[in-house]
């Protein structure tokens, strides 16, 4: 694997706060890589270190094999797309996209041609004369993308780029980003707190918490085989079973995860509980269940015959659905 980005024992401390703590990571060339985690987990700090907006307290960073500590952002073969777009309101679209080419003193005719080609790539051909204020949020995001790719970076960094968009537009942009990455063939590093975004778009995902990477793997690995209770709970809200219960169910004293969709109502029940809430989600209904003080969630097909709140239900699941994790939380 050719590494586009490598971090070795990288830390970034702000006084006593360890924003990033002893992180090792390799991101492959041509990969769509997601950094996933809650607010304050270290994912954005990691992105800013790769971009050069922050410098590591310790450790080193390589981009395509070259050490970049102390190298300013404009001399790195990366570009960044921000959530707030950072477009110049007094410039039209083509001027915004061509701005970095102008700074590099590319001749006007060449830079306008290159900028228009970048706009075509993001499906905004013919929009060059408009101002950012005349565009929708999704269109402004595309302009920001065009501006970021016009210099042909080897790595594109995306910091929560879809966070300001409504749900339908966000879903459309997820598909467009993945398609764009495949067409360009460059490395995308995508920061998000949205589990669905990370799982649906990325080739691999790193899950961050408290300044550390808790797990790196494919979306399927992260979702089906979490290695800590935090990852199990954060990625898809899996049920985390405590060691005492797992010992009774599986004969080993370890934490285990059980996906909500793996639980069946009735049948050969291995647990029982009382339904405390129901959430209708169209084809499925999400049930919150109190199982002797342990809150569990089940996702079952919607239907008129589902038990209601306050009903006692048996909970069944296949032994293979119980994913064993460590003995520590």
C-alpha cells in the first residue's frame, strides 16, 4: 500500500488538554478515508495537522513519503474544503475558483479555462458569472470543491463539508462526492460526526474519541465488529452488554455488542424486557426495552401487530450476532 498520509506517534496538546494523543495512522493513496467521532474527539485537530494549520507537539507527519512538520499549508500537496465554504462574496464564481491560480501567476486565459473545467467537474458549468450570494447552499459547496481541486492536489481534506445542508441535499452531495473522488482518483480525507455519512461514503473509517483513534477499518468492520464499547455504541448505537450478562449468555466474562436489528421478538427468548418507547421509522419500528435495568434497542419490521409500550416481550437472537469485545470498557 502506498501511503498518501502517515502519522507516527503524533500528539497535539494545548496546555494540559490532549487534543490528539500519540496517534499512528496510514491513509492509502486514492482512498476515501473518513475520520469519525463526536465533538472534541480529535478528528478535526488531526485534519488541521495534515493541512498544516496546526503543528504537532510531538511525532511526525508524512505526505507521500515527505516529512511536512513546519511546512506551510500552501507548500503541501493538499487542499481543504470547509463547512462554511469560505468563498469571497465580492468575487464571482469563476474568480473564486481561479483565485489560487491567480496567486501563482497563471496567465488569465489559462486559469479561466482551468477553473471552468473544475466547475464542469462539479456540475456547475456555466455558473461562472454568478456571485456566491446568488447560489444555493449545495451550489456554494460545489464551488468550494471546484476551488479546492483546481490546483490538482494529491490529497483533498474535507472538514464537515455537508454539515450546513438539509438532509435531502446532504444525501445527494454524499453520492456526488464519492463519484467525484472516483473520477479524480485522488485521496479524500473526510471529517464528520455523522455515522451514516462515514459508513456510506468511506473505503475505511477511523473512529476517534478523547484524542485517540479507537478503531480503524472498513465500514462493515466498524459496524459489525466494533472492538470497544464506545465504538459499538457510537457507530450505529449498538446494544452493549455488560460482562456479567455476557458470561451468562456466552460463558465468557467480556463486553459484547448486539445490533438492534439482530433482536427478534418472541420465539426462543434469551432475555425479556418491557417496551418503554416505540419510534415509527417507516418500514421499521425502533423499540426501547428495559431488560432488568439494562436499556436495549430493537429494530423490527413495522406492523399493526407489534406490542405496545408497557408490554413485556421475549428477546431472541442468534449466538453469532453476539460480538465479543474486551473485558474493559
